[in-house]
């Protein structure tokens, strides 16, 4: 048992390089293992696995409980005493005082943890509300395995892995593996906001899944009880909630900083951090030699206005190539959001100076930041009245012109218009619009907008299932317009399975903890109470957040195209990354794997190399699967 658990925890040493430990009870056949990244109470008093004072509960915990100080004071007032200063000890006291489910509802934070109740012989696998921290589990005959990474599960001698071709098909549609599935048949993810409870009675095991928080309840509650007040009241409320959340998330016993791309979300978080700090906040950004993708200047300007201690790193295609080799091991299952590359690079850069970094993740999904919210609503409202045949004909006309040709037209037009109206990737967006015009319903329109590949069932060989489309809740049942329904769907799909996976794996791969204040559930619930016109006013996205940041940066200019940490991947695949891609996309390599249709992929590769089509997003999904498979 000991040798096995040490192999399993050794596979995730990067998630916790500061300490390791295990606990076992051979009588009931349970073993808990842990790797620690020391952030709160870095002394041995924070060591895990940790036992509650009565001995009833044993825990292994990854994450942070941001309101642990308030909970500690309340528990101490009821007679509880504490030896150290960790949030883990407070969690255990809360379990004993209130019970696990009640305590979970009171926690504000990000977490994945396993708790063994020795009295009731129950195991609880718990995950935070938005899924910031990963937690996998699966039965291998009579053995239950669970852990933060699939790599840990694979170290167990009973772990048998078989790629699920149906899930693989979903992966090629979205570029990520949707929850609750994993790339393997018999391993699942614990859903965000839920608890998997396993009880033993003799030789029988009962499994239940309980939800202590629901994104749907959050949305429906916000729609039932909308914010009542003026626009200025709404700005006050959001600013107050952000200041409370950021203040709690700045608590750390190790060096702390923030990612700063120069965009609205990260700039707002850094501005509030600096207002709460007595010394300059450390901020980190990366820049690229390709001017069209370089945001370093914008981040530098924000840092200068706020007076942060700013760090900047300039990068080349060679830097990206070095990172690409690490991606299959870092992400542990196929993952194809290409912004993973700059995310890994900025995490590595920040880790040289700090152990914790705050980010602006979550603001787009909560406050209406993506183009698809605005344009999807406009397309559906203005064109849904047209016969489907007419819309399809119009869409076919748009797609008849190659993306390369659209880009050339856009380049000419852009020279004559202000920067705020310029479009990045015009050709790809015109082809995206053509697919939108052919949509038969709001649900299919959303699926078209978020799909990388529209015929993924043609990609996977011997696929036994049709490509499953993410289940979009009926917007009419929930009394939602297209924009609100899309924001909700992103909050339960794209956010936990793409954005948060990207950041967690990149950061924890270099032992850096990231925190996302916008995902404080109290802030999220407030945002869902806000009327839609406070989020998207006319064509201005995240209108409410823009009013907040103006209080800190009156001259803040965010009228440029939305980018975040982006890279010129389409060009790199035709240039410095081409030899690497050619190898993975060769006929021999594709045939050897036995999962992908060779002709389909080779056709897309030739189209991309011609320069007349941009298929880099689909190709990246194939490349990341091929690289993962080889790993």
C-alpha cells in the first residue's frame, strides 16, 4: 500500500513540491496521499493528511478557503481551539461542528478534497463551485481510485485505461474533454459544486452524488430577484464585492502577485489589489515579437499608471516550441486551447518571483465579455425571421470566399478606420458567421459558435457514438434570451472545462497557485442579478466592469480588439512549427495511432499550408491529441 501511494503522489509532485504524506487504515482498505504546496501556515502544522481533533475526519485537500479567518473566529467563539494557522484545520473543525455539507456551503474558495468519516465509514469527494480545482475518480473492478491528475491514477497497478472514442469525438468538437467524462472509459470528473459520497456496508458500496451548490440555481435566482437600483448603485455593488473578494484572496504566507495582460479583467483585479496594498503589487506579462499579438505595451501602461512592480518577458517562436514539448505531460488528457502556450510561459515567468498569482478569469462569462454573446444575439434576433433556406444561401455566399481573401479585404478596410472598430481574424470570423446563419435554433447557434470542428464524427475512426453536443438548457424554460443562455452555458461548460483547466495545469505544472476573484460565488451571484443592459450596453461588453475600472484608471483605454494572452499560431504552423507538425500529422503517425481519419486531417493540413484557409484551431486539436497519445 505504501509503495503504491508514494508512486501515485510522486506523479503529482509538481502540484505540491514542499511536503508529502499519507495515511492508511488497512482494516477498511483506505489510503489517502498528499503533496503540499505550502501557502498558508508553511510550518509542519499544515502537514497533510490531517486529522480532526476528535479523530473522526481525515482529509487530503488541494486549494484555498478564502474566508477561513472569519470561520475560525466563529468556531473559536463556540469553543474550538487551533494548533496552527492553516485553512485545513479550520475545515476539519467546521466538519465536526456543522457537518460536511453545511460546512461546504459556508466555504468561499477553490478546492478539491477527499474526507474519510471514520465514524460512519463514508468517503466524501468534494469539488468547488466552478471547478477551479480538478478531481478525477473511477472504479477499477473493486478498487476506487481518485486524485487531482490522471497521471496519479495511472500509477496504481489495478488502473486500466481505454480511450473513449465517443469522448474523443466531443474533444474534437470543442477542443477539450467536457465534464463529467474523461478521455478514459472508466474514469470521471467530480462535477463542480458537487460531492460524491461512498458508503461501505459489509462488502457493498453505495455511491451517491449530492449538489451543495448549483449554477442553474444561481442563474434562476438572479433572474427571479434582479438587482434593484441605478447604474451607479450597480457599479458600487460590484466594486464593493470585488474589493471584499480580492482582499480575502490576497491573504498568503508566501509571495503573491498577479497576471496582467493589459485587458480589462486583469487590469481591474490589479487596480483593486494595488488600492488595498501598502506596497507595489508584483505584476507579470509576456510579449511577442509579432506586433499584432503583442500586448506588453498595454500591460506596461496599466502597470505604470497603477504603480505596480512590473515584470515583462519578450518571447519568440523558439520559446513556444520549447513549451510545446511539455504540454502533453502538463495537461494529462487531450487539451487544445492554444492560449495554453502563453499561459504556461507567463506562469513559469511569474513563479520565478511569487508562489501565488491572481487572475481575471471568469469575468467574460459573468459580465458578457465574449463577442459571441453580442453577435449571436444580433444574428438570431435580426435573421431568425428569415426562412432557413434564405439564411443558408447567405451563409454559403460568405463561406465561398476563402478566409485568406477576407483577411486581405479587412487589411485594406482597417487602414481607413479607427483601431476600436478593427477586426482580428476577419476571415475566420466570416466563416464562423456563415455557420451561424445556417443554425436552426438558439441551441444549434450556440453549438456552432463554440465548435472547433463541425463534423467531429468524421474525424474519429470506429466512433461508436455520434458527437454529443453540450446540453444547452432550454432558454425558454429559464426565460432567457440568447445572450444570457450562452453565458450560462459557458459558465457550466467552457469555463470549468477549458479556461480553468488551462490555467490550473499551466500554473500547477510550475508549482504556482492561481486565484480568480471573479469566481468568488458571492460575486458571481451578484453578477447574475444584474440586468443584461448593465453587462452589454449597446455594443459595449462588460459595461459594468468598465465603469468600475474608471474609478481607478480614469484614462483606461480598452477599445482595441480583445486578445488576452494570444499567439500567432496559424503563422507559426506554416513556419517554425511546421517540421514538428508535419511529423505528428504524417500518414504513418496517424495510421499508427488508429484513432483519426488520415484523409480528413491531411486535407485540412494542406488547406492550411496553402495560406488560403485557416484551419489552425482544428489542426491544433489533432496535434495535441497526437502528442498526448505519444506521451
